[in-house]
C-alpha cells in the first residue's frame, strides 16, 4: 500500500515538473515575460525595461566587461559632462594601482548591482555608503574641517557625489557665499531652438525651408481627411511659423527625395528628424527608455509612483505631452505632468509659490521665465553642445537627468532663482520636497559653513604672508 502511494505521489510530482518545464520553456521562447527568470527585482531606474534582458546582458549573463559596456552605452555621456571626479583613467594610472586592491573602481557593477533589492538604496547604490574610506581614510589630516565626520556621511546633500564631486567644489561654494534665499534677478533661460535653426546642421533645411506657412500651403494629399480644428491648431503652432508642413511629420521624404507612405499617427522617429537631441534624451529617461530598447511605450500603470486612474493605460510618447497639431508648450509643462503623476509632491504643486509664479507669467503679469512649472525643474533648459562650434539652450527631455542625487538640480535649476545655501538646504529637506517647496527649509547643511571657514583661513594666511 505504501509503495503504491509513493508511486502515486511520484507520478503527480513528475506531472507538475513537466507542466512547469513546459511553462518556462514557452515563456523563454515566446519572450512574453522574461521577468520570470530574474534572480531578483530590478531597481527603480531599470524596472520598466525588465523585458529587454539583452539591453544589459547582450550575449552573456555573467560577462562583466560586456555589462559595463552596456552601462556606458546609456550613461557614458553623463560621465563626460559634467566633469567626472572618478573617471576610469584615474584608476588605470599606475600611480593609483594600489587603490584597485581596495575597491574595483573600473567596473560600474562594483557599486551598482541589479537584482538585489535587499541591499539596493534609493540611488541604485549597492556598495556600502562608507566606501569612501577605502581611499580617503586620511581626509581628517588633510582637511581639519572634516575631523570627526562619519565616513557614511560623505554623500550627504550638499557634500560629495562620487561621479561629479566638482558640482559643489569649495571654490564654487565660496563664490556663492551670503546669497539671499531669493535672487533679485530670478529668471530661467529662454528657449532658443527656433532662433538657431539656420545654424543647426542636422535640421533638414533642404526639405523644409524655415519660413512661415499659411493654410494655403498645407501639403497633405487630397484623399486625406482633415478638420478646421486640426488646420487652425497647426496654423497657430510653432511648426507652421517655421516651415514645418503636414508632410514633415506624416510623409517624410526619403533619401531619394520621393515621398514615403502617409503615416496617420507619426511616432517619435518623425519628431527626431528635426528634434534629434530632444528625442535622444527622451529615450534615456523613464518616459522613453522602453522605446530605446524596442519595447512598447511606457504606460503609467508600469510606474512605481502613484499615478492617476485615468492615465494608467496611456502610452507615453512625444504626443503624450505635445498633443498633435497644437503642440501647446504651456499645457505640456504642467497639465501633461499632473495628468499622470499622483504622488504627494506633484499634488502639492498647485499649492506652492512656484505655481503662483507660473500663473502670473501665464497671465502676462510678470516677465517670461519668472514662472516655475513642473518642467522648469524636471525638464530644465540647459546649455548643450550641439557641435564643436555651437551651443544652445535645450530643454532636457530626460526628466531623470537631475533627480538622483537631487543635488544635481542645483546647477541646472535652483541657482537660477535661489541662493546656493538655500538651495542645498531645501533639497536636503524631505518634508519640504513632499510639499513641493512650499515654505522654508527646516534643515541646515554645513557645506557653506565649512567653505566660509576655509575661505577665512585662506584670507588670514594671505594676510600674514604679506
């Protein structure tokens, strides 16, 4: 009887194994859900491309060099500008060879390991936060101001950032000492894309000369239906004013100058024909990184932040924020963001001083650039090198570029309107962030105090040497 029972359970066990084997084999072949094979969850920065294992692993799952090359492919530009304090060549220098015995600084995955949520911090860091001690254990001797500071406090707000330590270097802090909380000339940079079209080499000038168009210039085929609303939206947009016709997006010309097939709903590739840099950066942020990997567009239901119920199944493309034909930049800067984001920080925006300034600007009661929208901070206007001879103010469409660590916002956004000390303290105050900076910071960071002391010591030394 016992033997019969054992055979029965063995049979059931084999059946279950066969079912699981078929299930996982089918999943592997079809590629419908590769997350089944993950050893652990991905970080917040990569979870939405979990279906594209090859984005990081390519042809191997354990080739460290190959994985690091994948990191550089996506994040390499960030390591060039702004200045990287710990570039690869620092550690390939024979004079620093001993440092590699303490920590393998040549590989991204030494500090950033995926699939290990139990040890992963919000910044995507898996290396213990006191790793600076491996190379800087004598810092208290070199800098008396750092005496008695804990080694796990190096990366505190307003202090050090491993990859861009110079963003808040001492000379920069000293330059901005004693600034008021709100600067007298608080204004954001102006957009200048349209003003520089003649100088942007990648713009298709031969196909779409920069000149204002009228309704009589519309070049859609006669068999394509249209409406007065569509025509008027286009006429009032920047596209018609700069020579961008219907065919520019819907029927792009191929290399032989012959028109291609009419595209009813153009995607980001059509936008890239004129807005190459904007689309490039869009695909590096969370909104567009799935498109970069050949996956379907990101949808709010995939996000780990709270999103509005009505937006969950909306695809995030260029037209999600820039509605077709009208391309209302005002709506894209606020309404588009709040149409999806439902977290406390986002919901608090309309109760903030920033929103008050935004409303004043939209009512023409203040100068252009004095209003602060969601995009002002999270998609800032930055100076970008288009070529060796041309820089221009570009809207950074990678909305994650200055979020982690958030001190990256200081140079690109905050100090356009606020004093540096106020900016550092504000970004360190989690409660203030949650309330969308509606108030003053209740936290004070020592960075500026230390810089002031260093500056005073330098002045005293200079005076005594005279």
